[in-house]
């Protein structure tokens, strides 16, 4: 340390307090960065890296950004997930002897950013804090820019933790090291990077100071601990009081329908699976809100559909009343259009970084409130009337701003020009002095021109010399001697001052300085006054948001022909002519095929849907889920008629290959999810499984699919929609009393297949995979070859007449090998195993209920081999001895009781064996 200059020493001392952040160190008009900060910032911000003598001989890496354009650079770093600590000069450099004191005044982090582009137009920016205590996990989520603060807790469950965090899509997560470690690898959040901070300090007194003893005492211990941790961090980074956090909204996780991150994503509730864009999601379809706080509230409603019938009905009633009132909706929208983002405006006022323009935006917004109240009071909706009659006009606050702030104030709050004339007497006097002084100067210019006869003489001003008289060089000789004191020589001109000019200058500058100081303090006084009324303003923002959401839902429902659902406490779901709102919206008018849904306690409770690829199975299943979600959030639904029971959870397992996360295979993820489903689903849940078991071999996949369906049927007893490409599973209809086969209708004409997109009773007869492959434009040679293979298989199957095999065989190469082998037993397959070290071994296991011939329980093992070149099974020479290791594995498989294993166990067992075969 000693080798460095005092300034660098000071830098290093401050930097110790902000080790995980870039330190923006104020030096005059610049924020400078040094050492590693400088090297990295130069790279990230694409600015020049220089060096500075800092003592110790070597040059210290340095880079800097101008104070006036720092915001832009700060936000670029924040967007990349970094933190930025702002270190300011705490003393006036001009009047301080020695080193100016410097301190960190705020640490801006991705979760605490209050301004700038980083905050998307409408969406929230949450920071989430995770803690655990007494076997409970607590989560608090805070958006400093809007003043929202949510708090909840539950018994320790990793699944719940991930589900809940997924809803907030936080940009920053802090708290308990172990919990952070748990969520870090698998977090399903939006496109933004997430910043993680292990943070375990906590300060209860900060929370008590913020919300009072009573609120504190009402919180459970684990929640207290969580808030105390969050506030400790906020205090450390923001270093000021957080007036915008006026309330803590606690909630119980089981008050809302549970939608895990996979389900939210699969159903494309807020963004699409393909490119994670908002466009194409359910939210973007139903978002006709006019205000940002309305848009955020709508998003919260989608994230957390309600479970209480009366609350849902209250919302539905408001939508219903507006649905039928086109003109009223228009009028309400017109008022809302003029209302700015109240939550963020108010947030900035409380935080202390609102400027004159923010004040005026608030004023303009408040001006719309009386008309909005009037409209709602006269609406036929009791809910809207209720909101309107409790709505606070805040017109006193509007008047305050109106009296104080000019119509077009500047951005900066320090340069004056904000306060209206007549607002403050002394300010007016100072202004008069300054204006008079300037007028005097203008007159002086005219007088000097006349006295000297120099027409081009002018009076100018700069920061260094103040006011001066400027004369071009060619006219200097005409100046009278003695009166002018030369101050500056330019290429073509000379600049002079006179004692008279300097005297006036002092008066003007003093008045201006005082004026700016006074304006600033008047502005702060007004801002503080408004900040003191923040609760009223926040309540107003929330009520405006709610009105906005109702008009949005009503507008969409009317535009898209949605109907009011009947919410029931019963079990049955009855949808007539249901539609997928988003798929329908992108289709030409009328071409979407509506389908009914009927699911009852007894029969049918589970719909097993077969049908070719592209037939519309996924669309159908998703539409049922979306209708439920829309209904429970209080919206109309895309159907001709709908009776919707309240669901506690929608669970979807859609086997798309795009959900590879954390290095797990799709199949592993699928199985882990199914395991959670078996644990969590209740009779009031809706389960949607699309193409279960696709990620593994046919026989395994089908065995698992069957076992899962049986489990859902016998042990969970909830509604389920299951689509499968295993047509063989349709036999389940015979053994499971509440399961019915359905399929998506197709029409065959000669060589053509037409998808009718109609759900019909009964299983599909064919999968038309090859037809779809042709539609997708696969080369003719491949299509021909595939057709050939199918026929070959069919021929072999006929020959063997293996009724039991009909369950497992499909047109893939693997199965052909097994079917074509002489016998599906150990000895029959043995010949295939010889000399195939270089080939891929694929092993499949299948348990048949009963071997018909032997009339006793038997396990049949199939081992088949692919040749890598053409994925075509090849029979190999049958002489050599079987490898003992292979024998062992086969034995193990033969004795394994696969059917009595849980799906996860079965999968692990088979994977283990596969690995052994591969290791041979
Ligand atoms: N009810 C419908 N009316 C009109 N078009 C539909 C309907 N349902 C689906 N489609 C169209 O068919 C396409 C395929 O639908 P979907 O993905 O649901 O089929 P799928 O049977 O699940 O196919 P796969 O098994 O290949 O996933 C959709 O993208 C949509 O354009």
C-alpha cells in the first residue's frame, strides 16, 4: 500500500468495500476505474485502457467515463449482470485542503436498478432473497422501481423453491449459500443473466424501522429472517431509506394455482418456447392494457390464477359488465392512455431521484383520475363502482405540482429553470436581479459599440473568465487607452474586462447561484412532500392497474369471441367448442377447428389421445390448460360454453427436446418431473402428458408410460390428458375404468392424408409418421426406404404371428432386429452378440404379462444391434461363445422385477445396464 500515491491508497481502501462490483471512483468530471476493474471495464464497455502513475514505479491500468454520460455505461454493465459501486467526492475540492473525502454512495446491482434502459418498458425487475430457518424456506421478492415487496414461505422443498423463483424471473438472487447453490444451475428465468450473491447478514432493526413492530410481530420467524436479510443487503447497497417500500405483501403458496416453470413455459404463458419472445405468448395475446402498472398486474394474474371461487367470480363479473359496454371501454381506455407508469414515478419520488419531468408526468396522470372515477362509478359493474368510490383523487398533490413546476422543466434538477414564477417570493426577486443584470449587459454592449465605434464588438461569457468584451484584432487600435484590461488573446480577437463589467458580473452570478440553490431546495421540499404521500399514490396506482386489467380482459374477450366460464366446485370439466387462443389467432378466420372437452369423476377422467404427428394433439391438450388458467385468473375463455372446476395445479409434461438443462437428458428430466407429479398431484389437479416415454427405447418408454397412466388412474384420481405415439397403449381402456381412447381424426384419400383436427372417440389406427416425414420434405429415397422397412416388418410380424409383440413393435430399426431374430429369448439373441465391439449395442427390456406358450410368468429379453453405417440391423455370425459379461447382464435383466420398480428406479436400472454394455 505504502508505495502508492495517497489517491490510489484512498481508492484501494474504498474498493475493499465493493469487491464484487466495479468501483466508479469520482475524480473531477470523470468516474475512473483502476487495476482489474479498469482492464475488465475497458473490454466490456469498449473504452480505451490507459495507465496512470500511482507510485511504485509501474503504471496502473486505468480507464474512465465522463460523469455526465455515466448512466449509459453503468447500465451497460448492469445489463451484463455486473454491480457498480458509485464513489463520490464528499467535499468540495475547491475549498478542501489536502485529499477530498470520497465514499460509496450507492451500489447499483441488477436487482436494485431504478432508472435507465435496464428496466424494460413494462415488466418488473425483481431481486429475490432466499433464506431457510427451522426447516422452512422463505422467499422475498422486491422490485425497488415499483415499490412491490412480496414475502412467502413453505416447508423445505427444492421443487417449490424453483417453481416460486421461476415466477419472478429475478435479475438478482441473494441469500442462503446452500439455497443459491441449489437453484443456480437449473434456473428457468428469462433472457437476462441472473446475478447471484451469497449473503447471510441480517438486520431485523431495519425491517422494524421500515414497517413497524406490529407488522414485524405478525411475520413467522422464517419470514422475519428473510426480510431482515433482504433489508440488510438493500441498506448496504442503496445507503438511503427506501420510502417506496411501504408495504410487505405476504401470501401463502397454496392460495394460488400452482404452475411450475416447465408448465408455464410449455403452455407459453408469458413467452414462447421457440425464441422466448413475448409475441406469440398467451400474455401478449390478452394484454390490451394501456398502462405499465396494468400490464404488470395482468402478468401477476397469469402467474398466479386464483383458487377462491368468489374472488374469481368477482373478477369475471367486472369483465362481464365491461364486455357488453363497447363505448364505456373506449372511454376508460382513453383516460388510461394518458396515465404514466405511476408505480415507477412514485418509486423515484420516494427514492429521491425523480426530476421535474417526473413530477409533471405525475401531474398529467393525476389529472385523468376524476374522469376515470366518473366512468367507473357510472359503469354497471359493482366491482368497478367499488374501486372508484374508494379511489383517492390525490388532486391536492396534483395542485402542488401544478403550482410549483413549470410546464417544460429541464432534465437536470440542479441547473434551475424548474420552479414556476410566483411560487416563491425570494426566488422571484433573485430571478429579477439576474434578468435585470443580463439586460444591463445587453445594454452595455450597445453603449460600448457606440462609444468605440466598433460595430462587431460583443460581450460574451465563459466559465473561466466570466463576462468579457471581445474585439477583433483589426479593431483593437480603435479602443480607447486605459479603460480595458486585456484577459485573453485569441487568433483573431482580444478579450477584455472592465471594473464595471466585473461588478455587475458578481451580482448576476451570485443571484444565479442563489437562484439555483433555492430552486433545488424548493424542488426537494416538494419531492419530499410527495414522498410523504406515497401510500396514497401507490394505492391509486394499484387501483388504476386493476381497472386497466378489467378493461383489457373485456376488450380481448369481446374481440376474440371468448365466453364467460362457469366456475364450479364440482369435479367435472365441460367445454363446448374450446379453442387454443394463440394458435387460433394466427390462423386465417374460421380455419381453427374447435373441440369439446368432457372430463368427469368416473368416466372419462383420463383421455388417452392418439393420432398422427401434426394432427393437433398438443394444441388440443394445451388449449384445455389455457382455458382453465384463463378462467381462474378471472378472464373469459375461448369456447362456446365452459364449465370449469377449480384446479389446484396444472402439471404438464411435454416431451419436447428443448428442455435440456443442467446437463440432464430430456428423459432424465421427464422422469424426475413425473416423480414430482406422483408426489404432488391431487384429485383437483390437471395432468397433461404429451408423448410420454419418448426419450428412451420403445419398449421401455411404453412400459413406463403404461405404469404412469395406471398410477394416475388408480392413485391420483385427477383429470388427465395423455397423448401418445404408442398406439398399443389403447388397450388400457379395457383395464382402466375411467380412461377413454380418443384420437385426432384424419381422412385418407388415396395417397393423401388430411388432418381434420377433430377430436373423436376411439384410438387412431395408424401414426402416419412417414406421411408427415414427406410433408416435411424429406428426400424421396429416405421415404421409400422407410416404407420398405415397414413392409418388411409387417411381413415378418405376420410370419411369426406374435400377438404379444404387437404391443411393442414399431417401424424402427431396433425392433426389426428383435422381431427378425429367430426367437425372442436369450439363446436366440446370443448369436447377435458376437464380435461386435465396434458396434452400438442397444438393449431393451420388456416384461410381458404372461408368456402364452409356457403359461407362466416369464421375462423376455431383447438385445439388438445396430450397424453404425446405415442404422440397419445386421445379423452377425452365430458361432462364437457369448462374452461372460454379456451373460451376466442378461441374467440380471431376466431376474429384475421391472414392473414393481418406480419409473425412476426402472430407468436408473436400465441405464446402468446400458452403460455396462457400452463399456464392454
Ligand atoms: N384445432 C385445430 N384447428 C386448426 N389447426 C390446428 C388445430 N390444432 C392444431 N392445428 C395446427 O396443426 C399444427 C400441429 O398441431 P400439434 O402440434 O398440436 O400436433 P400434434 O398432433 O401434437 O403433433 P406432434 O405429435 O408432431 O407434436 C399446429 O401448429 C396448428 O397449426
